[in-house]
C-alpha cells in the first residue's frame, strides 16, 4: 500500500496549495520555485525558500502568475486587489509604533548618589542616538520589518566602515540567510556559522558566467595573524604571517595585536568590552564560485574552497578568514513571531489567513465577471424569424418585433450584491484570523463606535498580537544596540574611548490612538500625589505620544522653573549649592561678614581703664 506521509513543520500551513506540495512529489514545484531547487541549496531549506517566494507573490499581487505554471492560462484571470499587502503594511506600522527611542536605564536619574553612573548612561545614550540618526535606523528597521511580517523572518547585518568611522547597518532578504544550526541544541541558540548566499546572473557583456556569492561569518579559535597574498594559481588568499629570526632559527608565526599564548599553545585575547580573556574570534570570508564548478553532493556549507575567488575590502585585505577582532557574529535574525520550542524560524502574519485570501480573490474575480453583465445587461428577443439578423444594444436603439415579439432582460445585480457581501464577509474573516480589528484597518465608521471603552475592548486581539510580535523582537533590538557599542570600541572610535558598553533598549512608540488629554490628567494626578517620580511621568507622556524628544533635557527645563520646590528644598537642606544645582544655575557667592571694629580709647583715659578703676576702688575700701 502506498501511504502518503503528512508533513507538519514550520511551513505545513502551505500544504493545501498543490503548487507548493505537489501531490506526486510531495515537494514544491520545480518549475515554480527553481531557486529553491538549486544544487547548492540544502534540502532542509527548499520548503522555506519556496514559502518565501510564494508569500512575496501574494504581497505583490502575483500569486496568479505562480498558479499559471500549474493550472494554465486561466489562472491569470484571477483578480488580486492588494488585500495581503494592506494587512502587511498595517501590521508593520503597528509593530514599529509611531516613533522609536533608544534609552539607557539610569540616563534619566537625577539623584546625586548615582551621578557618575547617570552621566555615563547619558553619554552612551547620546552617542547611540547620534549613530541611529546618521545610519537612518528607523528606515532600516522598516525594511527589516517589511520582510519579517510578510515572510516571517528578517535579517540585519552590522559591519565597521573605516571610511565613515561608524558601524553600518544593512538588511538582507531571509532567502539569502543560511545559518548552520546545531543538531543537538535548541533552534533558538545563536549559530556558530552563518552564510549569506545568492546567485549572480550571467553577464555576457563583461564576460562573466553565472556565479554564486557567499559571505560567511564563523566563530572559531584564535589563530596566528595572517596577511594578504596570492597562491600558485594567482588567486588572492591569506597566508600566515611569519617573523624573521635574527639567527638561523626557522621563522615563527606572528600573533595578532594584543594576543597572548599560554603554556598549552592556546591564543587568548582580551576584548575592550570583556573583563576576562577569550580564545575565540569571528572570521569573515567573502568568496564567489562559478555555478559550473559546483558538481557533486555540495551545498552552501560545503562548497569547494579550491574553486573560490575571494573578494577584498576597501583596505586591500583579502576576505579569506579575515579576523574581525570581535567575539560575536554581527548577523541578527529577527523572527516575526516567537519560534516554537527547538525551532529557529518565525511565521508570516499571512500564514493562517492565506486560504481566506484565496477565497477573497476568487470572489473578486466572480464579482468582476458579474459586474460586466450588470453594466451591459443580457437581453432576449422573441418574435424575430431571421436568425442572421444582429442587434446592438445602446442608447436610442430600435427593435422591430413581430406580433408576439417581446424583449426579456436578465437582471444579474442580485448576484453581484451577494458576491460583494460575501467578499466583505471574507475580508472580515481574514481580519479576525490575523487578529486585526476593523478599527485598526480603518474600515470602521467612527460614528458607529458607542464609546471609548468599547473601542478599547475591540482592540484587545490587536494588543495581544502586537505584544507577542514585540516580544519576539525585544531581545534582537537589545542585541543590535549591544553589537553597535562593541563595534565602536573595536573600531577604536575616539568618542568612545574609555566607555563601557551598557544595556540599551529600543523603545517602540504607541500603535493605537491615544487620548493625550486623558494621559496628561492621569500623569498629573499621580505626580501631584507623589506616587510616581518626574522621570516616570515624562516617560508615560512620551509613550502617550507627546512630542518629547529628550526626557533628560525636558526634566532639566522643568526643574529650572520649579521655584516653589526649590524654596522647599532650601528650607529642608539649607544648602544653596544643592538648590542651585536643582535649578541648573550657579550658586551666588556668599558675602564675607566684616570684622568687628571696636571704638578707639582716648589716650588720657588709658590710666582709668576698667582694671585700674577696679584696683583703685578696692584700695580705697581697704
């Protein structure tokens, strides 16, 4: 008996589509997804890459083009009006929030006990915000979130740019991302080796054949220093750097800057952000292969290194296991959802509603056909004996009928009305599955909302959805800012000299309509009741959408005008220096009290001083 196996994995929600799960092969159609079946693509990634292409087709209104490969030319008549793209754009805007802020815990503290820590946190926060502005961080985040929400995964890459003297941030399509995951570990563990690989098309004008480019970041043991050179075939490679001995002894390998070798031959290194030496570093390899040279059982992780052509960076360094002098892989994978246990990949926000989108497209196609017959009605004419006679329906048309002739029109508007109502039901069904209420899509009439409380209740599913999506991104955002700080230290930027990396957070703003007046009243009441601090009050107003760019400066400006509180502080402490510091001003110099000047005693009265008068008085008594 031929039993069909049921595949349940991270991509099994696409098994209902014959083009993705071919009934005869049980795998994605090769004609529809040739990229996923390339010889260098691992078998475990074929379904993932096919799913990415299929989801991208839905996002770009091209699902009918893929369906045509299997179902024929009739599939191209399918109407696609951008509903999946609208869902993606809505979710991206919600998960991004109205604004994004980089914060360092402790940077907004104003108590004098932690003045040194607060100053250091404020300095790191200012440097990170300056980097984010220079690197257009919100735009890069939007690019990555567009991929993560639509495809299920997004990829960031950080690298040090010596020309611009700052870490650069790039986003990659997850179809280029091939991590080497541990077989016996958790899929959520950070991989020890990551490949970014894609094919380069043939370029006849430049005489270039079809090629495969692979950029590899790999954690490995620290080895002796290497230098750029060429091999016997003239390929640029890296070779161990050897030191020349003064005597006839053989040359010895050269250690990298700051490296130390222990008694057992291991090489260790102390990184600026670590307090103890480590024996591992990250190596970068950027190589290209001609597709014709890839023969046999090879994949992206086992390409023949002898056939590779290595690239060079702007400094002329050959990128063949180049030591980056960092102890982390600067590639950050951002899943759209929290991956299941022992899984690595996220899930697209369209996954569970994809069948509803198919039904919606079919209904739109039927509605388009029905609207043609409604706009140009079908007419039946009886009482005409000449079957060759043709009639044209139009304004002012005259029909000559027989004695028993009549015109019969067929009204298809009820069918069109039903199709439109069915389309609205399917759209609501898809929104419910994705957990996007009508108010978040902008399809609800605001006048029909009974109250603000009812509106808040309707946003409950969206709140839980965005909370889960932001939870999947919280650690990745912190990891991104941590890597930025370490790259600044590794690049020896002068502004970061002597700085210790601090945990930074990327705070995403509100995504739902907020009542600023209600938020202000709540914060004011709580602050006047002394149940929250001024720092917490400013943070709550910022999250409510108030235009506060820098909380620290806002607090300083508020305190600079708080004269009543300054008067109470002066009465409590009696220290003008503390009061002036609270107001952000210079304490006035205290006047010095003048010395006491006693009146001068006349010269003729010096013999009659008090002491002598007392003596005379006592002598007379005697």
